[in-house]
């Protein structure tokens, strides 16, 4: 039965392309390296590269690591014709801690009351959510995963050589959105150690409503988490 379930059909308009370009340029203007992703066509992603077998969200350019840039003018040219997904290269301006919804929700709920204390600057940072239920915390780069998180199959640190889909990129299941927008955090990044502390706390006190294997795991390949 599950094998016959297909995502809804999605069509992107010219207005979508203009909006994606505007947001991609804004990310680049704040120093975040951007690369164009494959275009969503109905229920799959198409990059235009001959023989590419990947149907999930993935970079449109084969050498995306070398071409990802924070140059707004160059970024604007990529969205001049096609409604590319917006992908942000990680391990540069920031790393990303990607977790299931039950961990992400707890960490954010605990972080907000503490934003008014001494650690306010350390916990304040953007948080994105995929329609599949993955929460992505943008944190300062360079901090490895604590052992408690590194041993979990459902926690991924995205560093050099990886990427994330950024709002308002649309996936077959829906749109990637901000739980905490860059504007809300004033384009500051959270301290990775402090966020990991909250995630470890979440692992200890939160019991998921579904068995962990039923939670969406990693975003579509090819990506590497570190």
C-alpha cells in the first residue's frame, strides 16, 4: 500500500521564480554561500544534467562546492530563467544541526525562555523546518557533535561538503519554512555547544509519539553530514 502513495503534483510559476531569486540574493547579501538546486517538476526534481539519476532535491551544478557563492550578482543570474531550489552550502558561514521534530521542538521551546538570560546571544539563531519534519538549527561552524548526539542515527551535523534546502524552497510534500527567521535572530548564529546541550537534554526527557524509525531520516541525497 505505502509503495503506491505519491506526493502531490507541484508546478512552480514565474512568480515563484522571482520570489526564489529575491530570497537567494538576500541570503548571499548576508554572506551565506548559495548554490542553485534542481527544479521541482511535478513530483520530482530535474537538474538538466544528462544521465543524472537523482530525483530528490539536489544541486543543479555538478561542481556545486566550487561554484557556491555569496556574490549577489552571480546568484541572481542563476534564477534568471528557472525556479531553482535554494541550497545553502554548510561548513562555511555556518554549520547545521538537523534533528527530528520532537527534538527540535523541545530545544526551541526551551531556548526561547532562556533568550532573556545571560545566554541569550548563544541560543539566538535561525531554525528552518522541512515539510517532512526535519528541524535545522543554523549554528556557528567548527564545533563537532557531542558523543551523545553523534551516537544517534537521527541527528546530523552538516559541515563542509554538505548543504541544506532553504526557505522558501518547495519540496513535493510542501515548503521549507523558518521557525525562527534570520531576521528574527538578526542574522546571528547560535552557539553550537549551547544548542547541542539543549538537544542532549531533549534526548533525555522527550519520548517521541511514534517509534524513532518512523520519523523521516535524512534529506534526499547526495549530501554528506559531518
